């Protein structure tokens, strides 16, 4: 697996929105996103002032069905 880029939550949100994910709701830090193509799938993106940890980012990408290469293109 290629190395994951260092991104914070806000930057990841912008990239996911380009891919078709939309913000469904927020309560505190995590933004809950949904996709019209995957009606039963939701992903939670924490928005802080620091980069996301590698495990957190990997889990978000897996849930969104996005590869690290595709994330680099979206950024």
C-alpha cells in the first residue's frame, strides 16, 4: 500500500466532496458524510487543527472506497 499523505480533516472533506460525498450532519468535531451511490454507507471525518493519524485516514478511505492514489489526485 502506498504511503498515505498528511492531511487534516478540512482538506480531506474538500477532497471527499469532489468525489461526491455530502455532509449529512455534524455534532461536535466529526462530520458525517453520505453518498448517493452508497445509500447505506456513512463515514465520519474528524475536523481538528492537526493532521489525521494514518490509521484514521486509512479507515476513512476504506469506508469511502478511495485509494491513496485517488486521494492524491483529489487533493
